[in-house]
C-alpha cells in the first residue's frame, strides 16, 4: 500500500509534468509570435528605408522590441531577450536617426530574424555570444 508521502510525491511529479507540457506548448506559440514580430519589424524597416526615419516608425519598432525583450526568456529564448534589451536600450539612448545609427537598428532586426529563422533557443551558445558581442560593440555598450 502506498503511503501518503508516496501519493503526494506522485501528485507533485504529475503536476510538474503537466506544467512542463504547458510551457512546451506555449513555447511553440511563442516561436510563432516571434516570427510575426520579426515580420512586423521587417515591414516597418522597409517603410523607414522608403520614407526615412520618423519618430512614429521608430516608436513602432521600439514597441515591438520591448515586447520581444519581455517575452523571450519566459519561453527559453534568452538570446532573444538579450537582443531585445540591447535594441530597447539603444533606441532609448536617443541615437536613432543618423545613417550609422539606422544601420545599428537594422542590425538588431537582422539578428532577431537570424535567431527566429534558425530557432536558436537558450543563450545561443557560441553563436549567441558572438551576436551579443557584436551588438555590444556596435552600440558602444549602451545601457538603460
């Protein structure tokens, strides 16, 4: 006969397994959301290239970058969160309109696209470290 302790442990293990399955299902949804966010960033970027940078377009980019930053780590995309944080910090730094600065904004979008298209999870390993270091060098390590 199972003891109450065995039943409690079994219930706990079952609860953990269900929670892990729920997070995994949400990870798939997030992967789709990330792809949609990157597509939206690409569309806005195309408008920036066609129309020139405007405060409204750059604010749209910042809003998406902020969402990306806030959600990635929750679903195992720590590199996405790190890129998003760099992106938001750079956009908030006020360095937004000159051609070199626009190239840095575009680089963040390209890095997010790379991570999304290649489904790079976690910190991205060596690739992730190279991405983060490249962005740090480009932004001058801009902090919030």
